[in-house]
């Protein structure tokens, strides 16, 4: 789904999430992509922009780190693609943070200023 400016969770319904293995969600600024991603148990390829998440743990980022991605031209790449901002609370481990930044920086900003930093 790309550039659907008026798409919201209220006007989107996916009856069966099991068959969905690829998600490309770009430019859908009103859509809560966090909820959709969490509802897709078989997701293996991901490209998402307009990330604006506040996370109390690293479970979702760990899951997404292991997924394939889609580049600007629509080709499959070896790493999922995230763009936007994630604010972390709870505990953040330096090694995991470095893995996230290696995978998604500079397009994803990760704010850990309110988190417990562990080296």
C-alpha cells in the first residue's frame, strides 16, 4: 500500500492475516502500521515508512531485524526497511541498539533518552 493519504485503521479490514508474508506500507500517514505489523504472524518481507512508535521492549525490533526488505525500486533486499522514529523506554542493550542502527540508519531514528541503557 503506497501513498494512501486517507487510509486509517477504521477504513481498513484484513479478515485473515495468516497468508500475508510481504508488507509494503509507504506514505500512509494516518494508518497505524504498528498494529498491522503485529497482527501478521507470517511476515517475512517488510518496507514501512512513517514509523512513529513508542516501545517499552525490544521484541518487535528484534523480530523485524530478521526480516527481508524491499528497496526503493521494489526489489527484495536482505534487510527489512524502516523509516521514521522509534522511542524506546524500558531497557536498551547497546549491542542490540547498534544492530538496529546498522540495519535501519539513517532512515530510522531511535530515541533511547527515556530508556535504561545497558552496555
